[in-house]
C-alpha cells in the first residue's frame, strides 16, 4: 500500500485543491490510485471543488466529508482541505452513497447503502466498511443498524458523521463529483488486507443509575417515570430555558451513558435538543429499560482513553508473529466533543496516539519508518464496533469517542 | 413419635414448645430484617449523598468548563489579534490592509461577520472596504440604511459602541436588525491621514456573551488598522511626492537637453553663417582695398588732396573690416573645431619680448610702463605660437587702450598643479564694472564707457582670446576693480 497525503490552508478553493492534490500525487508517483479521500472545512464544500477533483481523478472513487477540523498526524488543520490518495494492490474496494435519508428513514437508507456496497463485491472477501454520514442526522444508530442487516450483524463498521464549524447547521458529504447533504457515503474494504478497529471515549459515570422507562428510537421520554429532562434539571439545578442555553456544554461534556453488559465503557449518547414535554432527543438510539448514568469527561480521562484505544488497536499487530501484518495507514475519527473538552490540549491527544503507535512498532523490522500516515477528521458522531463478546462485535453509533482504524496490505 | 405424644398426652406441651421455637426464629428473622433494612437505608442514604455530591461536582464542573472556555477564547482571540497586527503592520498598501483580516482570524476573536467603512467626503457616504459574512446585496442595503450622521458623530467622539454597553435598547435593536446579528461591536477607524471610518464586527450566535474585554480587543484592532492605514497613506504620499519629483526632474532634464541641442544648433548655424559671410565679405573687401591702394599709389594719375584723404579713410576702414572678418572667421573656425592648435614648446620670454617690440609705439605714446616677471617653473608653455601671439596682442592691446597715461602693465606667470601654467596680465586701467565681467568674453560685447565710445573695436577680441585659450585646454577669467585696474588670467599647459 502506498499513501499520498496533501493539505492546503489557502482560502481560494481551486488553488487549495491544486496544492493539496499535487502534494499527495507526487508522493504516489505514477502508481494507480485505488481510493481518494477528501476532507475539508465546510467553506470549501462546493460543486466546483468536486467537479475539478473528478477531472484530476476521473476513474478513481472519491469519498469524503466536511469537517470542523482535519487531523493529520498529530496536527489539527482548521479552515483547510486535505486529500489522501491510496494505492493498494491487494485491496478490493467498492464505494456507494445513499441520499434522502430523512425521507427514506435511516434504517432503510442503511440497508440501501449496504446493498449498493455489496453490488461489486459478490464472492469477494469483505473486511470492513468505512461510512461517513450527515452530521445533522438524528438517527445515526439506525443507519448503522440498517447497514448491518445487509452486511452482517457483526460486520465491522467504522467512520463518522460529517461536521461543520461548530454551528451545527449544515454538513456535507463528498461522493465522486457529487456534493451531498442528508446522505451517507461508504467504502467497503476487502481483499488481502490487514486491519483493526478500536474506540474509546474516557467519560466516567457519575451519580445514581437510572432506568429509561419510556423511549422511542432516539427520543427518551421518561427516566424513572419522570420527564427525562428532570435528570438534568436535578443535577444542574437549572430550569429548562437555562439548560437549553447551556445545551452545547451539557451535550458535549455531560452526555448520557448507556450501560452495556460486558463492555468496558458506557455507550454515550449526546443530547441534540430538549422537547417541550421534557423529552430528550439523542443522537442515536436508547432502548426502553436501558440503565443509564450521567457521564462526565475530564481532560486526563479523555487523553488516557485515546491511549487505551491506540494500545488496543496495535495489540493485534504487536503480538502477531506474521511478518505480513504491517499497517500502512491509520484513520482517526474523533468527536468534536473531545476538541471542546480538550481545547488547547487537543493536539496533545493526537500526539499520544502517534507516540503510542510508534512505541508499538519500534521493535518491528518490517517498518522502514515509524511515521505511519495518520489522517482523519473531527466528527459529530462516530461509528465503531463494540468489543465485548456479548455483542459479537456489533458496530454502534457513538458519541464523544475516538475511533481508530488501522489498515495495511 | 406421634404415638408417644398421644400416649403421654404431651401434645399441648409439644405445641407450646413449637410455638415458642417459631416465635424465637421469627424474632431472630425480624431482627435480621430490621438490621438489613437499616443497612439498606444506610446504603440508600449514602447513595443519595453521593448523588448529591455528584450534583455538586457537575455544577462546579460546568462552571469550570465555561470559565475555561472563556479563557481559551480570550487567549485564542489575543493570538489572532497578534497575528492580524503583525500582518497589517507589514502592509504598506492600503488596499491590502483589509485583505489581511480573514474569516479564520475573525472567528478566533469570536465573530463571524465584519464590515469596515470609510467615509467618502465627495459622495457623502460610507464606502464598504472590508466584508466578511455578507452578500453584495446585503451590503448595498446596509449602506443605504446607514444613519451617516450617527456614525460620523461616533467617529468625531472617538466612541466605541457595543450591543452590551449600549443603554438605548431601541437603537441597539435597530443596529442588530440592520446588520442581522445578535451581538456587535462598532469601533471608529481614525487614521490621522486621509479618510476615516468605522469597523463593525458581529455574531449571529446567541450564546456569545460580550464583555468589556471584547470591546477593548476590537478597539485595539481598530487602532491597529488605523495606524496601518495612516502608515500606508503617508508612505503613499511620500512615494508619490518622490515620483512627482523624479518625473519633474526628468521633464526638466529633457527640456534642458532639448534647449541645449537647440542652442548648439543655433550656435553651429551662426558659425556656419559667420564663416560663409566672412568668406563672401573677404573677396570684395580685397578688391576694394586693392583698388584703393592702386588709386592711392597715384599710378593712375594725381589725386586731389580731398580724394586722397577719403581714399586713405577707405583704406583704413577696409583694413579694420578685414581684421574684423578675419577675427570672425577665426572664431568660427575654432568653434567648429576646424583649426587645430599646434603643440609647440614656447619660451614665454621670447614671445613677450616680441609683443613688447610690437606694442612699443603705443606704449611710448601713452608713456605706459610694461614689465614682466616669469616664475622659474613657468617659463615655457605648450601652445600654438601664432595663436598665443594673438592672445597677448589682444590682452596687452586692451590694457594699453584702457590704461591712462603713466600707467603700468605687468605680466606674471606661475606654475599650477596638473602641469598647467597661469599667466596674469594686469593693468592700472579704468577697470571693468562688476555687471560686465560675466559678459566680457561674449562675442560683440562692448562695455559702455567713454573710451569705447571714442575708440573703435569689433567686440570680438576677448571672445577670440577665450576661444584660443580653451582650444589649448586652458581657462580664462578676469578680476577687476573699477578705476584701479584689471587682471586677465589664463592658463596654458606646460611642456
């Protein structure tokens, strides 16, 4: 596998694209490009961007998403544009998109995306799917559910939701020469590759356990037979208007945690909005009778969770005696909540990931360089499998998490 | 067993003991339950207490996080401000100053919309010069609705305005509606040079809380912009002035050089003309003089005295005219470079003795003392003998002419640096008025004095001298005091 990555901070769309593309292209020399990933700040999201890139790469599948910030190695690039070109001789790749998710319902859309991804994959070994979806989508978990109904309930899914400049207004997805909203795009990865996925958040439960006594999909109506919002009213000693005003903090810093038996961490659910009747609209499903806790994140726990996630990611490659198990690239899908919590320490987290990867490969002779390319973006929601045996590796929609995906061929 | 009980009629006893036993067990169980209950109550209490603590932690934590975010924002804003300042202070082009303020900077300072206006005195309106976050049509409508007098007043008072400090709620809402924002800060741009204006920044985000700190920050930014504008304008002014100066110098140079060309041309024409005319004059003059001489020789017969006198006059005037023509011809030859000066080593003493002989009659006539004194290192010069003679004849001739009887004429030489020799011809004559000194070497210039009115002259002598000296690579000048005398000095190369 050969990787070429380019980044540009120029404000002019076409010059930014040119700069990033040629940086990436020269690293690949004349090798055939298997896949192109495009991440950019929302201000770059335009049809002309994609049309031009498509002219550069008429026969290469292109997928990508708009983001609050691009992650490249241990750096965060805001108001930028990044292109990642991948050449892989042993990978089998197929890309697909699905549009009008709200009209179709997330579950049906997920199924459609799964079917489309499989179209070109008959008889081939498939390994994992990387999916990006609209960050404003309220039912992210149903999309993953629908996808898995087609690809297999324990089929690993990674990726995340597109984001914008923390305005939470409009996010974009890129698919070949198309600019999409209310959509999801995905790449199905197979062939003779090695890969591993891991995710963590580092948020800790606080206070008493509660039970969801009435919920519908991603809306929690009652907790312990009381309007769901009472939980937050009680904990923060604030009335609804004030809670609404502080929703940004509450949602990112103090999400709800759903207890999952056997899992090391709680599954986190952000609150998107507070309804008039006191219901809480979450980003992702919360089933009835779930045991939930209020969660709290600290900078330390957040960074150490990232380190644990990286250790877990690399464990598979570290203990392997097989010489072929070499990774070529690590994708990072990191929640903007972590950025909001860490702020000026945000790059510290990425540095931790980078050094942990380097530590794990430093004694392996198959690596010519310790600098494994790392690329990804800040998300409004993450996709990753749960590890506990009980869930048979079933992927979930997460919040507040860092999701790492290592691939090699 | 039952038989035994029945047999001994012990049933009541058995029953009693059973009841007692059960009661004891029940009692013990009750105790246990009570104990457990109190334990559970205790646990519950602890849990509730912990939950209360959790609440405390959360409430503190959210405040902490908010404060930290505020702090982070401030730091980020300061960094952004520093970056902008650095960029704009480097810019000396007015149009580029505002281009340095980018959306990302603005976002770091906490705003997503910004406008800057400069007052155009001619059109009596504010011209937008910076726009972040507005469409062209939106700006147009804002400009149309701007209350110019209000903002001019603001600028006049150097007053900063913000949505949180403005007491007039009606005005506050008006500004918010006009700029379509929820919070705003307006700061005047007051460069000391050129047109002034104001900077507007605003945000639509409702949870942005502006503080006095934000206002100060924007004020600093406005000041930086004003300073940069001022610098750019002063630079532009200086630069333009310099350009103007350079242009003028160039223009004048062209004018002068074309004038010079013209003068050269005129001068050449004059020389050509003089040369041509002189030649044409010389031929008839020769015949006039020839015929006059023949007549005067009386070979063609005796002449009456009156005729003889008139012929004498013709002859004399013809001689003068011939000299004049010759001088003119010489000047134009030297000017046009047609005459090359011979480079002979000449003994000045010899030459001066010759001159003395030549001038002896006139010197005697006026009883003028003639002397010369040659410095030992300035006895020889490199010059054309015939031409040098003419120089001395002219200078000494003039000296005799303008020196009253019993006067003195003295000639001195001394050596100069760069292998030159200076020769001074001094007299005790009437002197030259100061205003004439400059023009004295010009052709046909004659000083207006009684001697000149009486004695005829061509006005070409000194001009010819000057030409000869300069053709040798020397200089000539004069120093004179009225009624005391004059000194003509000239330089010639030494061998």
